[in-house]
């Protein structure tokens, strides 16, 4: 049962805490927190700078463009945040050099009891941050953002909606794109005809078996035409198969 497990605690370490407020309070993420299934804790790395000007970045040794995030504020922030809860959690560093995020990883993270997300900025982190912290690096795709905040939001969103009890309809996540190794089938709602475009008859037929067959076939066709690479991958286990 959803409520038997403790809420997933998510800590975010960032230089821009203000960007997370409305995002975490809206829609599914807000509902998840109001249902006490998750809790969000956003921390400003700048508060942990030992420097009187709260400096968090510096010029790279060896020269080159841009600034690099300094070790001290990041280590101090992580160490303080880690102690805010008994659960050690899983520390994730958002960087374009990390393992690519996907639905299987979102499901894995949704089973954790605590996540600590560290967002980088500037040209990157001092390498000793990766070397000295027990962090795994995650990228949300092969492009460079100006900071890890948008990446952290993507990871939080994809993860929290999979926490048991968050979506009213547990089936709803199961039929999502990627959950069964396929893209999602097409969906329609009223009216039955809009500007000459009709809802397929089978969806209005009331024949549940025919609807299910049609959806499976549409999902397969769509996957084949748009993302044939997904059909070559091993099928992800279903909830019942992997417990
Ligand atoms: N920070 C900058 N670019 C990123 C990306 N693609 N994924 C995760 N964090 C990032």
C-alpha cells in the first residue's frame, strides 16, 4: 500500500533556489507533496560559501573561458544537507557528462527513500567534487543547458509521478510511453468529430477487447515509424515481473 512507505525525500542543492518554488507546488508534484508521498527541500549552495562575498565560482586553473564551481561551498552544503535526515539517500549530480536519464532510471529512483540532486552552473564543477563526493552523474540528453536546474526538474517530475499513490490511476503510468518499451497509443476525447477529423470508430464501439487490440497495434506502428530503436531493445520488465 502506498501509505505504508515513508515519503520520498528530495533535496535539491542549487545556486537558484527560487526557480523551484512554483514548479514543485504545481500539478502532480504539488499533489504528491500534499498527499505526503514526497517532500521537497531546496537549499542554496551560496549559503554554504565560507567567503564573505558568498563566492561560489572561480577562474579555471590553466586558463580558458568561463568560471568553475568551487569545491568548498558544494562540499559544505552537501555535508550539512546529508545530516538533515538519517537516510543517506542517493546523491545525483546533474551534468551533460553523466549517464543518460530514461524511464527505467526514473522508476529505479522512484523506489528510493531519499534523493539529493546537485545542480551545477557555470562551465562545470571542479573535478574534485565528482572525485570526492559519492555522487552518480546523470544527464538528461545530449545538449548543454546553462545549469542543472532544468535537468533536476525533469528528473524530479519523471520520478515523482511513478511513486506509488501519486497518480490517482496507477494504470495511467503503466500505459505511458516507454513503460512497456513502446510509445503511447493515440488518445482522443470529445467531440467525436472536430473540423472534419473523426475519432476512430473502434473507440466509440464499447468493445473493450477490440479497443485494447487497436491500441496495442497503434502503439506498435507508432513506435516502428518514429522510434524503431526502441523495438530492438530488451523489453523492460512489467511491475508484476519485477515485483
Ligand atoms: N547541465 C547542463 N547540461 C545538462 C544536461 N544535458 N543534463 C544534465 N545536467 C546538465
